C-alpha cells in the first residue's frame, strides 16, 4: 500500500485510495431505467481494445456497472486473460476514509483516457477509481458506503473481470440501474436508446402462494445470437422467448408470483447481466430456458442442469456452446466454482432441477408419447455463475431433432411445456415448504 509513485505520468502512490484517481471516458444512457433492457446489448457495451498498445499485457479497455441498493456488479473489459488480487480495507473514521475494495490486475495496461472518479452513489457503492498503479499493475478501487461481502471472477470470450459487492440490505431495493459505459479513447460512442416502459409488477395478493415470491425467467440467447437452429429454420431464441412469456403469465395468474424476464423481445443480453438481474431483483428462483442441439440428428430428450464442476465431456461441450466459448475455456471455471459453490444454495438448486426435469418429462410424455429422460446433470454455465438463489438451466428437447424441433415450434406443444414447467415449480415449492415445517 506504500508503493512509490510510478509510470505513465500518473505518479500514483498510496493516494490511489483517495478520490480523484480514476477512470474512463463515459457516455450517458439517460432516461432508460430498466437494467436488463438498457444498454445490455453487446452492440452498445463492447469496448474494443486499441491496436496501438503492446500485446504482451492485458489491456483494460472498458468499465461499467449495474447497481441496486443492496447489490452492485462492476465489470471490467479485458483484451486477454489476466491474473488479479482483490482485497478489502475497513473504514477508518479517524482518517475519514470509507470501507474500500481494491483489485490489482497484474501484467496489465490501462487503455482508458479519463482520470476522474466515476460516481455511482447507489446507496452501496460511492464511486469507482481506476489507474495505472505501477507499469505492470492496474488498480481498481471501489469506495463503499457499506460492505458486507464481495466476490470476483473472470469470464472469457471476450474476457471481463466481474466484481460483485453486497452491503447492508436496505429497507427497499431501488430500481436497478445501469451506469454509463466507460471505454478506451479509440472506442466508438454507444448509441443512446429510447426509454422503454418498465415491466409492470403485480401488486402483492393475499391469495399468493407462500414460499416463492419472485422468479426471474431467462430466455436464452437473443438478438445477434440465435442459439441453435432447427431443421425447419426455427431458432432457439424465438422458441424459448415464447415459452418464457407464456410461463410468466401462468405463474402470475395461478400462483400469484412476480415474474421478471431477462429479455422481453429479440435482443442480445450479456450472460453476466442476466444473473445480475436475478440478484438485483432479489428473486427466489432463477431459471434459464434453452433448446438443445447436436451434430447427431437422432439425439433427443430433456435434461436439466445446475452449476457445479464436472469432467463429463458432453456436459462440457454443451456448456461451451451455451456460453459461446471454446471448449478449452470451460476449465477456467473450475477454480471459480471451488469458491462459489460453498456460498450457493446448491442443494436447493439440485432439488429444483429434479422437480423441473421430472415434471417436464412426465408432462411432455402425455402429448408426445415416449420422451427420453436425460436426467439432472451439473455443468459450468456462465449464466448461472454468481446467482444468489437456487438456479438451473433446462434444455427443453433438441431443436436439431426433426420431431422435437418441429413440435416445439408449434403453439400447442409450447403450451404443454409451459404447463409442465409450471407443475415443476409448484412441486418444488411444495417440497421446500414441507422441509421448512419439519
């Protein structure tokens, strides 16, 4: 912490932990208050790395955050994989310094132009500062109002360092908001999008089923990412969105549950933004909906996944496809999950996966005949990393199978799947309520 001032004209010292060190050029996305619908598209948020800087170091090319009063996610765009250390400093009332977190990114070069602190002021995180601490270290400082716990992990393709911070839980969580995007000086300015109406949430009902209060449904893929393509040209992104919308209506109407969709139309949402939405909403369940695919046209069936490490090659290949990353990058999550799984509601996730799998197979067998039960499995899906609640990913048949793919493009089979998923959620709730009364 008492390193001498060094390099790149910043002349930084331990004063890096004081206001004024920071960050980067930023553009306003004013007027749009829905975090999942706002600026989450890669077209708007991607910060290209400047070609002129040396390639032997990881370039820190962009910074953005998503926040609510009790939970904030900070994301740093990197040009390549990098090692980092994260540490916490307690509040020092005598010096008037707040609790802080600082992250040192090794063998890194800052590719941002501005040196001003980035204000957040969301009730948890005061501001973000970033600078070239030494010629080989980029330091990011998070000045907190309060701090309970934190976690960090790197996601590849493109590489980004994700830092989650939690503070003392507020009485009411503020509407989730997204920060302006901060980029390198060579990056193009994002296009400001028109405000969109916020999703209406049903008022609490006296008849609402106790236990599950809110669910976040995540229709996979979207926008420029169609997901898997069926034999008839149907796309995974369209089928899962249709099912998610129908399921949301049924859950609200018949169980009185609040339901939030990570996307409500055909747009691309980053994987880490999807999980953030579930955390910011303080959801009780997070369910990611997908269709399976295989080079083997005869592959068929339903399978459900929860987040954990695995050596199963088929699960690793599937995770690579859904993550949009090469197969060899999946192993990068092994060390992350070693830390995360002990903090996850792993047992509840496993229970939820079994209830959804059993109900989906049973329900669809009634309308399609024999359905192949591929079972409940574990895999490293990026979209589930960092979720604070029971979370699963379900692969609803193979879109590449001529019968299953065509069936799931039809409204009556989609309605049957919605009913099956609904029954699985209902049975999960019944199971957890019984467990709580024992």
